[in-house]
C-alpha cells in the first residue's frame, strides 16, 4: 500500500484579515493575524504537518495561490472573508485544486447580517467552521492533517 503524502496545508486569509485585532474586536477578537499564524504553526509542528499561511486583500492573488496548490498541497484551509459571500472565482479555483477544503470564519456568520449567511465556498468544503475564533483554524488543521495519515 502506498504511503500517504505528509500533510502540507495551505492556509489562506482574505480581505481585511490583516486588520485582525484592530477591526471590530468585539466581532473578530483581539488576536492579530500574526497571533493566528503563530498558533497555526505551533499546532502544525505538534502534528508533524507543513503549513504555509498567506493573506491577501486581492481576489486574483488568492485564486493564483489556490491554483498553485494543485498537486503541491494536501489541503487548503481558507477564510475568504467577504469573498466567501461574493466570489465565484475562488470556489472555481478551489474545485480545480482537487484537494480537501476547510472553510473557516472567526465569527458566526449566521448571527450576522443576512448577506453573510450564504457562502459560495461551503458547498464544496470538507468542513465548515464558524464562530469559534482562532480555534476554528486549529480544528480545521487537525482534520486536514488526519487526512494525510
């Protein structure tokens, strides 16, 4: 039986997530994106997984990174921010990447404005985690790493 590929996970954050800790801390928490990335890296180290964390405010850059993951990464964890509710290009790229996808939202999108209740990513995701803050990324990472065992 062929040995499974070691977990090599791409973690993507979309627009405005570079403002974590400053932007609406009552909604998104006080952790910065650097804090989130450090926690992800620490958990990846515990799991023996490789992770690459990236953030962009530009939809096309996120699409390019997703396309580059095909054949290189074992899973994608994505918090596409507002693009979750507006972008068709990002889910198209995620489908083409042909890897498991985990969608993460820091806040519970179902307790917020009605336009946030629909995500174009959710229906193709292996798992969707919302409302658990930073822990949502870690739960997604745990699951994504198990797929490579």
